[in-house]
């Protein structure tokens, strides 16, 4: 049985981990997390930082 991959996130001010299911992007054939899904989980999020660097986000006309 295959399950949907997830990506985990947390806010800088909390140790609580939030798991967000990924979606399949047919153009890149990769699993991605949509910005809108991140915003639903973290209402006032403005950016994502990993290892001190801001994560650049891509948009796709099909995934928005």
C-alpha cells in the first residue's frame, strides 16, 4: 500500500511539528507542498527559512 509523502514544518517559536501532505506535480514528476497548504497550516506565515536561508518558492499554472 502506498501512502502520500509528507513534509514536516515548525515555527521558529514552537517545537510543535506540523505534517503537510505533498501533491504530485506532473510536470516535474516530483512531490511538492503548495504555498496555500502551508498558509492553511500557519495562518500568518510570510516566508520559510531553512538553515538560515530563505526557501525560494515556485508556482505552477496548474498548482498555483
